[in-house]
C-alpha cells in the first residue's frame, strides 16, 4: 500500500516538474548561484560601498522575480496536486536559499 502511494506521489511530482512554472525558478536560482560563485572567484569578495553596484541591483531584481514565480507555482499547483506540489515547492525554496546564503554569510 505504501509503495503505491509513494509511486503515485513520484508520478505526480514527475508530471509537475516538467511544467515551466516548476523548473524555471530552480534553474534561475542555480544560474544566479553559479554567477555569484564565478564573480567571487574572479574578483574576490566585494567590499561594501555606498553604491551597491550592478550586481546587487540584479540580485534584488532576481529575488523579487523569484518570489513571484514561486508564488505563481504555489497558487497554480497546490490546489490541484497538493502533495506533489509541496515537494516541488520545497525544491524551489531550497534552490532559492543557495544564492541568499552567500549574501547572508558574506554580509554583502
């Protein structure tokens, strides 16, 4: 019985993750995370200045867009397939926390 429930849950998650509203926020979070790591690897840890710079402004724009995309996904899929959508939502939130962890840990 439990095997059937897990199988059904994974099949539901598999069908949801193929939707752009599910995978685009995750892919965008990983892209921002990679860009931040590359920038820090090349230029070093940024120094605090009065003007935050282009990178900080792009991060702020990404953060707003990311929250809107995750909210859109939640509003669209949680009523239809709650258990599968929650798994994808957890993945999106975990991916969202990667770039934010760099900002908070380096106090940027």
